[in-house]
C-alpha cells in the first residue's frame, strides 16, 4: 500500500463550542461556517506550508469537545508533536476545562508542545469582554511554558500565524533531532477532510 509522509501531527482539543472546527476549517479550507455541526469523533485534514525555505506537511486532527467521545478522541493524540488547546475567552467555563484537556493529552503524549489559544477574538472589543482575567491566563501559560495566541476563525485573525509558529517550532526541534515523522496510509491521504 502506498504511503505518504506527514512531517508532523497537530491535534486540536478543548471544550465543545470552543471553536476548534472553525479554526481547522479556516486554516485548511479558508472557510467559516456560521453554524458548523458539532464534531463527532475526529476530523482530519492536511496542509502543506512553507517555513524558512522548507515545505512541511501538517496532518491536523480536529477532535470532538464533547466528553462522551473522549475515550475515542484520546487515541488520536498519539504521536502528536503539537496540540492547539482552544478556549472561548468570553466563557469562563470553556477556560476551566483547559486543565482537564492537558491531563488527557499528557496521559497519551507527554512530550507534545501545547499552544493555548483564545478563539473568537472578534467578540472581544475591550478587556472587560474577557470572562477570565487575562493575567490569569498569562500566568498559567508562563508557568507551564505554553505559547499563547489569539485567533478569530470568523475574521481570519491570527490563524495562519498560529500554524506558522507551530511549524517553525517543529522545524527548530527537528534540527535538534527531537522529532519523529509519521506515515499515513493513502486511504487517509485521500479523505482530505474526513470524519470517523
Ligand atoms: N464570533 C465567532 N464565532 C466563532 C468563531 N469560531 C467559532 N465560532 C462559533 O462558535 C460555535 C462553535 O464552533 P465550533 O468550531 O463548531 O466549535 P468546536 O470546538 O469544534 O465544538 P465541538 O465540535 O463540539 O467540539 C459556532 O457557532 C461557531 O460559528 C470565531 O472566530 N468568531
Ligand atoms: Mg468541532
């Protein structure tokens, strides 16, 4: 069976409605749907991007935020080199789930780099619109050595930058010999944006 090389694997995780699928769709297909369906299980997409003169193939797994799918989605964290942990900054409850997702991820993939991402930033027009003190988020990220980012899939803010940073970090780690590449079967390659 033919295989294709995926340079590295990125997983999107976080609470239901945090905006994972919207971020995925914006990055992979440059689309935004106002009423996307809740993810059932996992969706997968591929994107090749140029970083510092190299072309890298990212395999991106968008997981369901509903906890009832957790035993299934957890399997897809395996071999992820980067995780985008999304929360909605206008909802404290969305941020409060962040620790749960970190624990789940770490149980499967302890070395994965985590990017803590405040989504839907178009809904924020002043600091008061945050439902969590921003300093609390920054302190938590610094303590855990997570990079942070703000994105809007709706307005296409910060999305390409986020993935470019992830790819750059991956390449830097690779130069130091800290990465393994993964291979996908061609059937997975063909379903550019499938669901299981
Ligand atoms: N204003 C605004 N709304 C957004 C943005 N991203 C997502 N949304 C909305 O937030 C809701 C949830 O988005 P999804 O992307 O489906 O959330 P999800 O994290 O994939 O949810 P699950 O699949 O259940 O885990 C939808 O109504 C989206 O339209 C954004 O950047 N701005
Ligand atoms: Mg989704």
